[in-house]
C-alpha cells in the first residue's frame, strides 16, 4: 500500500470521480484528454494520466 500525503489523499476522491466519469464518457470526451481532465476535475497532469491508465485497465478487463 502506498502511503499518501494529505494532499494526495484529498485528491484521490477527485481521481476516483474522474475515472468513473471518463469510463462512462470515453467516446465523447473532448481531446486532448489530459488537458480536458485537468480542466474538468482540477487534476494535476500526473493525476490525469492515472485516470487514463485506470480507465484503460477497466476497459481492457471488460472486453
């Protein structure tokens, strides 16, 4: 388990929310994706990449 700093822990809910949204709106999400996720959810670039990675994993598991 990763030990999260307070700032990272606070943002994990935003990342989780962004993953759920991106999974549901994968085909219609505006491009480029990283800036779109950053603007929509107030994420850092790293967090946006985490959202993309998690969404990709979920979609691959569902296929």
